[in-house]
């Protein structure tokens, strides 16, 4: 059962060794698989992994291995794409932006992720992003850490 939405930065930490990877692994370990995966999460996670190569943080081989592991986990059902209407998520994101962006300073994709969790009906939210976490809390999601 999908009970928690993972910010894409958390997803990246599961597939690429980063400073807070062990923290992310511990947080995700406390959730039940399969994990929800939207097109926005998948795109942002894949792009972040590719950017690590551009920034010389990981090698091309490490990038390829990380992306392959992510795709394998999708194929084996660790990640599941729930049914959702993208327009509904975009509309909810616009509502959240209008209500909170000027107070919390959230980036667009951070708002989209919170909107997706709300529209899909997920109650838990994992993020290390302070602003995104503040938004998620404001709209009633249970945020960790």
C-alpha cells in the first residue's frame, strides 16, 4: 500500500551515495512498499542523477548504474504509478502557489510534489527540504523527518 510520497531528492539518495543517503534509506525503510511514483518524481530524479555526472560528482558508469537500478526497481514493482489526472495536480499546484509561495518561498516542483500527494490521497511526505516540508505540513500532510 502506498502511504508516503517521497520527494525526488530522497529518491536520488536511494540510488546515489550522498551525504544524507543513509538518513534517506532509514526514513524510507520505515514506509511500506510499493512507493508512489509520479511522472514528476521520475523525471526530476533521473535528471538529478544525470546532473551529478555533468557536475563531476559521479562518473558516467555510476550514473548508468544508478539509473539502471532505479528502472529495475520500477519494473519489479518497488515503485508504482498511481492513477491521477495531471491537470488536477497542476490546478492544485496553482492553488498552493497562490496561497503559500509568497510566504514560504517554495520552488515550482516542490509545490507540484505536495499537490500530487494531496490529489493522489497520500498522507505521508518525506523531504529534507525545509520549505517544501513547511508547505506539506501547512496543508495537512504528515512530514518526516
